[in-house]
C-alpha cells in the first residue's frame, strides 16, 4: 500500500492550496460579518480546569508546574463555551470566538483532534434567532467561495434556500415510525423499554445493555441523519432534554429542550441552544453526564466551579458552535477535513 505524501510535500500542498486560500477568505468574511453586527471577538484560553462535562467528549490532559514543583491538572478545552458564558456573565452582550479546540478519540474524514470552532452568543435573544444567523453564514461562505451549491461527496445543498425545519419527534415518526415523545415523561426521565420495543419494530438492533440514549443515537444515525441537509440545509430541533445537557427546557413542552443542530449535505455543521442559566440544574446534569462517562469510559472530568458561579448571574442568552473546517469543506467540495486545515496533526490514516 502506498503511503500518502506528507501535507508539506510541494506537489500535495499545491493541490490543497486553493481550498486553504478559500478558507482564509471565509474566515475573514466571518470576522467582518460579526464585526458589522457589533459582536466582540474574544480569545478564549485553551487551558482550562475542566474541558467540559459531556459524557462522550474526550479531552487532552496536561498539567501546570509551579515554581515550587506543585502540579495542577489542566485540560485543553473541547470548546470555548465556558469562557464565553463567563464573559456573558461579565456583561458582554454579543460575542464570538474563532477558537482552536481539541477533542481526543476523534479522527476521520470529518473529525480532527485539533480543529476550529466558531461560537457566538446573543444575550437576551431567543434561540430561533441563531437559525437565521446560520442561514446568513452559509450564504456568506458560498458567496465568498464563489459557489452556488454546497457539496460533500455525492450530496448537495443550496446554501441560499429556505432551511427545512424538523423536530426530533417529527423526524423519528417520519423516518422510523417511532413516537419518540411517548418514551419521555413530563419530568424529562426516559423509558428505555418503551423505546427498545419501538426500535425493534423499526427493524433496528437492540442490545441488552443499550440505554435509552444508546437507542436514541442508533435511530438518529441509521434512519435520520443520512437524509438531513440534502437539497437544502436542515434544522433539526427540540431535542429531548436528556440529550441537551446545556440547554433550557422548552416553555411549551418540558420533555424537549431548546436545542437544534444544522445539517447540510448530510454533514452536521452546528449545535445551538437556548442556554440553561439554572446553576443547580446545570450541576445536576453535569453529575449525570459524568456518571455516564465513568460507566462508558472509566473516567470523569472535574466540574468548573467558577463556571457554575458565573452561570448564576449570566443573563438569558442563546449560543451556538459551528465547525468552521466543515463549513469550508462544503464550500470547497473537499473530501477530507485535513484538506482544509493548513497544518494537520501528524498521524492518522487517510
């Protein structure tokens, strides 16, 4: 088997350079877009006490050495979210960050251990406003790249079209014949056996040790995600509260949360929230997430107590994270995320 040339080989760099230059133009256009809307750009520190407390996010750990030799465990952040929310608490009403972030156990055509996250937050805004922000950004990226269609492999989406909008309940009913909300109680607790029965009737595998969350993800990946963002971008919204650890419950149905994801060409691009500001509830959710992490991976991460203290005074807000590398991929028809990263991390088979 032939080993691919390294990214710095002149002939390979020449092939990658057009997409990389398009990346630079898109990043510059994004910065100008947010500046024109009176957002403040912030630069979040990558080293944090906690990398986040979501069960299936894996971090890179390190430690700081004091002059006396004392050791302090630290992590590279998986998102600038905690830092951004602390600045919302400090009084910044609109902010954005173009941050290098780090996630372990993630590498493939759409995943890289170090990648670029675009996050932005609006104090006092409903989370639906972020959906329009997404529409503006997809159109901006397409205009900047000089294209009329987003592409990934054999799939296309019109970045200027009105977005399709589907709730999770609608998607489960249409694509799998499953009444998702019938398996969720009013207090947000879930009925694993009810969902397992529905999943079996949908001709999908159910293992004895599958949790409700495992079954939810299996249906989402097998029956729903492949159909999202085809022809035009899709907003998938109103996630179950158990699948939205950082989002506030919906005011019209406590079984679901103010969370949405954006898809184009079958690729997940962004994850947005009406932000949870109840510090006690956030602590409870983090504790549950870390219990699940311990069960699956045998490890946990500390809770950032400063974050919870800041959350108690943070104003109502909405925020979102968008994978900037993935957006550039769709705007340049790149097949692999490393084709749009200037200096990919060594290792990993292509």
